């Protein structure tokens, strides 16, 4: 494994901005041709708000990615229908199209809660639409680090983020670097998949420079439907290892880790 095992923790100062799980499958035209009323009934208690949109009208702004779109697929979208089901507080979304289903949240607390919602979602998909297999399984975490929130305003990013992920910000010319944006793939191994990692600096609403660690774990081209949850659990486990490998102890401690 490329990243050493790390003890699982939950951060009191949670840096997670967004979590997306998206599963692609061979197109099922029934999803386009019929109103998905049976699917809605299975999830309506948790996702009562419904909307129908088309991919061609979607924004591809990665700063607001409530679309379940993998990093590697931010272009070339068609005009298929997308059925979007949203929680009352707008923090959770389900997106169903003829070739994918996604669960997205801005309120991620722990994996067990996310997995429970996901299992219900995939069971409904299987019962109603019976996808043959998945062509891509992805679990994406976007972490946003804001120094002032953590009492770390006096520190540079190179003091908080490990050099491979910090890039040019770890160099002597870091003060002259603006809007740093990198992307690279790490192969976990042949049986697990790949982590596509994007690092980026961006200013928030208060014009403070923040650091984003965007990790998309995925596997393709074929994952059997009964193997998907096990695959996603592995991705979640690797997310702990990768996250703690990418940050330094000063940042780790400032986020107030505690045992689950």
C-alpha cells in the first residue's frame, strides 16, 4: 500500500467540505422514459424535494460540485435527464440518471451514517432497475483547511501540509505563488483502484487563502453490484491513511482528533 496505516479518528474541527459517492452503470433507458416514482417512494422520507435537470445545463464549477461528478469527468456531459432528490435542509442529495447514481453531502460526520444511506439507495436501485454491473465506483472527499479557524494563522502551508501535496508552497518562492492547482493519480494496487488527488489554494468569502485536498477514490471498468459496498469501505479506510499521510502533526492536532 502506498500510504501507511493510520488510526481512524473523527475531527472535532471537521475539514470535510463535501463527500460524493457516484456509481456508473451501463445506460438503463427506463430511467429516462419513466418517472422514477417507485425509487422516490423508497427515499422520499429522507429526500422529500425533487427536481429534474439536464446535464447540458449543469455548472461544472468544482467549488460547488453537488452533482456527483468525478474529477476525471468534468467535460463531455450529454443532455440526459437527471432526477435530483434533496433533503429538507439541503445538505444531502441523491442524483439518478440513466447511467449513474450519486449520494452527495455537505454534512458528513462519520462513515457509518453515510454508508447506511448509501446501502438503502443501492438496494432500491437494484430492486427497481437491476443494473447489470458498475462501470465505475467512486468515493470522493473534499477537505478545506482554513488556518484562522484552527488558530494556525501564523503558519505557512508548508508547516501544515506534507511536501508531496504542498508542492511549490513548500519551496523558497512559496510567497510568490498564487492559486496553486495540481492533480495526480496514485495507484493503490491492482485489486483496489486509484486515488486521483487534486490540491488547490483558493480564497474564501472573507478573502482568506484556504487549502483544498480533493481525493477521488475510484475503480473501473467493471465492479459487480454485490461487490460495490465492500469496495467503497476499502476506499473509506484508505481515505484515513491518505489524509493523515498528507497533513503534518500540527494541523492534525489543531483539528482536535478523537476516537470514533
